[in-house]
């Protein structure tokens, strides 16, 4: 599948914005000591995939979810690129 240059550019901008978001939420995780807000991976705890019952868990969850958005955005852009072109 080949993307038009304008669609490829939109996809790249989306990935950039998502990366900026993960940098900001990563800083929030670090500055608020929320790195242990979730004690398990990929679930937040043994009972729930997403748990926002505390502020630390919510900050950690937003950071994890944005990581998933970045992965999807970059993978989508990469899959659309044909190296033979």
C-alpha cells in the first residue's frame, strides 16, 4: 500500500504529536513518582487492565496508553512505506 505524500505527512505529524505527548506524560510520571503506580505489566494490577483508582495509577496508565498510540502510529506509517519507491 502506498500513501499519498499528504497522507504520509499527516501520519508523521500524528506520530510526532503522540511522541511529544509521551514525553510530557513520561515527565509527569517521573516528577510525581508515579512509576510504581501500577505494579504489573501489561495490566495495572492483578485484577484490572486499566486502573485509575489513584492519581499515581492514572498518570502511569495515561503514559502506557500513549505509548500504545505511538506504536500504532509509527507502525502504520512504516507499513505504508514502500522502500522500492
